């Protein structure tokens, strides 16, 4: 009987991004990724009831 390959480990997006930064040593991309993450959070909060929190910050 042939041996089947083990099932690959499924990772999340953030763990894949962290692996990428560790593997290829591109630490200069971390601030850009954090800014994009912050903008995404602000967009999500802007479309919900969290909009009052954003107005309070500015």
C-alpha cells in the first residue's frame, strides 16, 4: 500500500504573514502591515456602531 502524504497544516493569515517576516527577514514591511491593519479596523468600525468611537478619537 502506498503511503499517503500527511495533511498540510492550515494556518491563518496573520501566522502566514509572521512566518513570511521571519523567513525572509523583511522587518521593514512590519510598519506597512500594521498601518494597513489599522486602516482595515477603522473601515470596519466606520461601517458599524463603532463610528462614535472614531469620532471621539479625532
